C-alpha cells in the first residue's frame, strides 16, 4: 500500500509541475507597455514574477532552516546552494525594459544595460528562445527575453526606431 501511495504522490507531483510550467509558458501579459510620459516600460509578466518570488522565498527558508546545526556539523554546502537559488530566483523575477526616443535599457536586480537607437547595428529575433530579441551595436549586446510583457509591441517599436531589417532564426 505504501508503494501505491508513493506512486500516486510522484504522478501528482509530475502532473502539477507540468501544469504549472504550461500555465507559465502560455500566460500572456499585457499587450502594451505602461507609458510614463515618453517612456515605455515593459515589465516582467506578473505570473513569472509571482512564481519567481515564491521560489525565492521558499529557497531562502530552506537555506535558513536549522542553519546553526548544519554549520556546526559542517554541512553548509546545501545552505549555500539554497541561498544561491534564492538569489537567482529573485533576479529572474526582477527587472524591466524601458525605451524612449533616445535609447532602450534593460534593468535587472544588479545590472543595467542600454543602447542608444543610433548605436544599434543588428536586430535578431530568436524564435527558439521563446521570442527573445537581441540588439547589437558598438560591441555591446542587449537581450530582451520572453519574461517581459508586450513582446509584439516592443518588436514593432524596435523596427520603427532602428529602421533595420531584423534577422530571424
């Protein structure tokens, strides 16, 4: 009987994981960015932000559970791993892409990168990477991945402002 219960638990876990991932990958955010004056703000889809922050909280709890006893026994590696996963999840759920008449910028938890529109010499659309947009110019690269809202709006804006023919793969 115990083996049957474990099997049901395993199947339920896999089914819930697949369902959750399907919901995240098919979830649509807003079709247009938030506009603040002349600045367009493309935020991270709320579903992805919610899951990332929930994961960060869970990993942080797992990192801090019984941390004194683990350190005393010399088993600190797992705590460090969970703390790193918490930081990675927080990074994944944080950020925004902004654009105005002068430049496009991507802000994450600890880094901001930007390109002026006239600096951009190449635009690539990556279908295999969930529709990521890669902008290159002056030895710099800015990638806007599928976490952000209003991807179609951003693509149109990039094409209009750069006047470049995007390369698709």
